[in-house]
């Protein structure tokens, strides 16, 4: 499988993932001292929704396009949508571009904060490098995301967030992630880690959760949203995010927005949503 995110940019999983990301960054903004954001699989920074690749499946129509048509938004969702619209200042009603996590987070950073972005795919790395030319606040590196967890942790700042969002091209990716995340947490026990994962069927996810609980002795929060019944291993039925060291009141904030997200994003009111401390 040769995964290219442009085909899926702005879909329901991106909406879920990036709303979680905005909430995590906002939690770090509550204190004045700076923080570091590390994105291990940064991609190209933004995606053209009018491109032939994005138009092929039009997955964004089931994600960001739905959010953009809602009249009353929860405050967290409104903050997320405001970040997306900043990239579409000339066409706010009909979004043409969708930000990846680097551009989304960059809009929230203060002068005392910084980002470290790593991307292994050479062409994507070169595109990402051009998105942040001569930006002293952003470091862009042509590097494997798993190696980045060793190379850049712990950061000089005592506070920060690590986003781990691999393409899941390998069948044993979840097993590899358990070891990689456990080792990273050992290197930086006080950091916040956010690991996104796809949900196709529930049994493998249950094994994944058990393995994480056995390997990591820090608070672990599992947040999930599916829009189809998660019993068909041949399609993406939903997604989840593991949060290591969840910030104060983060669980309550996400619990308040999950029902709204499910109602808006699930086309036939199938699937489920939930949050649990592992």
C-alpha cells in the first residue's frame, strides 16, 4: 500500500484528529512559558481540496465540508474551524485548502513556542520545507518518524506535545507503535503524547489497548469515534487517539464535544463514540 494523504485530506478522521490537536495545544497555551511541538509524520503541511486526487473520492465532503455548514458550533470546534478558514481567507464559504497538523498548530503558536517537523518521504519533505521558508520557529527534518522520537526527545523545553500519526502502511504498525511510544515516554515522562490510529475492527484495537497499558505506566486516555459499525476489517470505520499524560480537564472538554461530532459526521447515525482511561 502506497499511502498518500491527499486522497483523504479533510475527511472525518482528519476532523476528529485535528480537533483533539487544537484542544491539546490550547491546554499548553494556558501557561506563559514556551513549549515544543514534535510532529513525527508531518506530511506536506496543507492539501489542495480541488486537486484531482482529493476530488477522486471527495472524502472531505464527509468531514470538513459538513463542519463548515453547521450553524451552531461547540467552542472547541469553532476554534478548529477558524484555523482552517485562515488558510481559505478568500473563499471561507467554500474551502479550497485543508491544513495538515503543521499549519494547524503553527497558527496557534506564540513567539516563545517552537515546532519540530519530520517527514521521511523525500518529495513531501521538500514541499513541507517550502511551506516554512526561513522560519526560525519551525525545524523541518528529512527523517524517519520513529527515529525522531529518539533524536528530539527530550526537548530543551520542559513542556510540549508529540503527535504520532503514521500512514499505517505496515500490517504490524500497531505493535511497533506500542514499543516506540513506550520508549519515547521513558525518554520524556512529563511530555504529552497524542497517537492517532485507524479503526477497522474492534478486536485488534482491544489488543492494542492492552499492550499499551502493560508497557506504559503513565495516565493513558483512549478517545474513539466511529461512523460505521466497526466489524468490517476492509474499510475505515472510525478512528481513535491515545493521549499519554492528558492535560487537566482535557477529558471533560472532549467528552462534551464527542456526541456533537458523532451526530454531524456519522452519515447514518451508525458507529459509536467514547472516552476511557486505560
